[in-house]
């Protein structure tokens, strides 16, 4: 069975990426000028960013393709007496009558979209962005030293009470299309007994420097600024965020 951010993947994700760190949060919060702003987080997953925004009293809503990720988001929020407005939707199909002041897609999530879906996604975001609104989004940049892993290799092992979840991956880098074709496999064990397996096809579009900026320009986005957030994911890390407007 092929899952996408299914139960086991979500459990592992939540175990070490539950809430955004201070620096990352601080960066995105700096774009919220007042509490009347309407914020949208497409691909919000487990609420890693959305929940801390809600805790600050910001009017944010989100959506995601994965029911499991959204379930975790709701459960986590409920523990804080919060009720998030989140729903299951694909960015490529997303339509709304609402208009937003700020749309954010952190953590490289946009790179999970194929070129066709990214194109449709950008059109959909543009349609719900207010005239003076801003989009902030992150992609993953192509890096050196990518190696194919043709057979399953164990990459992670997590213990949850009696359950052990083991994660494996296979990788093929399609250099022509800058597509990192990964497959992830999660196995859940109770003791020695294999209880459940999830296999996830996980392609990731890696952009070469300058490429995504050109895509935004070609789609008519304006006022493009590339921010570099040093130590944003922890000491020694760096991530880039594209800021743009529709006019
Ligand atoms: C790496 S997680 C990041 C979640 C969240 N943005 C964060 O910062 O933690 C990527 C999320 O994108 C969602 N996703 C992938 N493709 C999607 C699509 N086409 N439409 C909506 N959500 C999608 C996945 O289900 C997953 O929850």
C-alpha cells in the first residue's frame, strides 16, 4: 500500500518536528503587523507553525493533503484549548472566496510539488492573496554530493512505548529534471512482530539558484525579496525564503 504522510510517517514527523523553533517562528511572525491580518498556511501539516501562530492570537487557517497530519494538528491544538481552522485540500485544487494578507509555506514544503502542481498552486495562491498581501515560501535548493541509494537503507528508528517505528529510504536523483526521487518506508513493530508497513513515494523538486525567482517572475509576482535566515532551523543552519506580492 502506498501512503503519503500516513499514520507512521506522521508519528515520526511529530516526534521531532512538533513545534517550530524560536528563530524560524520569529522570522515569520515579523510579517504579522497586526492581529486583524488574515493568514493562510497551505501544506500546514501537523501545525508546527500554525499552532504557535494561533497561540499569539493570530487569525490563521491552514490546509493539507494528509488527514493524519491534520489529525495530529487538531489533537495538539485541543490540548492548548485551541480549535484550528484546518481542512483537507490539495494546493493545486485550492479555491476560496476569502482573501488573505499573508500566505506562508515554510520548511521547504513547496519542493514537494511537481512543476505542474507548483504552477497550479501558485495560481491558486495568487487568486486568494489581497492586493497588498504577501506570500512567503521556501523551496529546497539543489546541493552537491547527492548519491543514489538503490536498495532500502535504514535511516531512523524511533521508540514509542511498546512500538518501534523503523524508517528506510531509497533514492534516485533525476539530474535532468532536478527531481530527487525518494521512497520512504516505515515499519511498525510491537516487540519483534511487524504490525504495519507504509511506503511513501516522496519526490522532491530541487531548484537551482535563480530558478525559482524566475518562475515567480514569469507568473507575474512582484517585489521579490530573498531572505536568508541564519540559524533558522538551529545553530549553523540557513534557509532562504521568497517574499513576493501579486502587484
Ligand atoms: C514537510 S511537511 C511540512 C508541514 C509544515 N509546512 C511544516 O512547516 O511543518 C509537508 C506537508 O505538505 C503536505 N502536502 C504535500 N503535498 C501537498 C499538496 N499537493 N497539497 C497540500 N498539502 C500537501 C504534506 O501532507 C505535509 O503535511
